[in-house]
């Protein structure tokens, strides 16, 4: 498995071109420290309707909880050096992080947002999925993560997004039961 992961990274990272660089660089930078989601959620909180504000809080709370309670501890437990630092010749574009490559926080956060926001605004689901896929591809493309880091981060984000939606549904049912 580790050999496949390394080979896939090297193949993806070796196939650069100007068009992909131009598309993927802004996508990758937008996800640094969850910046794109912080901005989107702040706008929703400031000018949004009550349902939009609720979705913004849900996205940010889910991202925070998953990062602090699951991803960060997992990254310390399964420390993995970043590909650009571990493998000679890997082309790296982006911030030079010293933390664990595993799991990919970019992948985690983009899928949390895709699941939660896409569940509320169905017309956005295709652009959200496209953005998520581009984000995930950008991580090994720019030498920041191995493909397995991205796959695990994506799985965590999708699971967390659906868990948040499930928790919201339970919360709503309990409130309705209390009101009756």
C-alpha cells in the first residue's frame, strides 16, 4: 500500500503543465487554513438568512471539532513527513508546513463543506463537488500530501458532514418533541 501511495504521488507530481498550475494553484491556496470556508461562512453569518447562518455555524463547528478532536491527534499518532520533504525531486508549491502530512485537512474541510452546503443548496452540489475534486487533486500535484492522505481526509470529511447532518436531524426531532 505504501509503495502504491508513493508511486501514485510521484506520477501525479511529475505531470505538471501550465493550465493545471493555473487552475489548481488558486484552488489550493484558497483552502490554506480553511480560508475559503472561513470567508464563505463569515459572509453567510453577516448577510445571510437564518438558514444560511445555521449552515455556516454547522460547517465551522464541524470543521473545528473534526480537526481538533480527530485529525490533529491522528496526525500526531500517525506522523508522516510531507512528500516534498521526504522524497527528492518532488515539486512543491504552497506553504512549507512542518506538521504531519496525514490526513489532509484540505480534503477534510472541502468535503465537510460540500456535504453540508450541498445538502442545503442542491444547485451548488456540482460546483462544490468539482471544487472538492480539484482541491484533492492539487494536494499530491503540488507535493503537499500523498494520495492516501487525501483519501483518508476526504473520507473523514464526508463522514463528518453526514454525521453533522444526522445530529442536526436528531436535534430538530428532539426540539419538536419538546414543543408538543
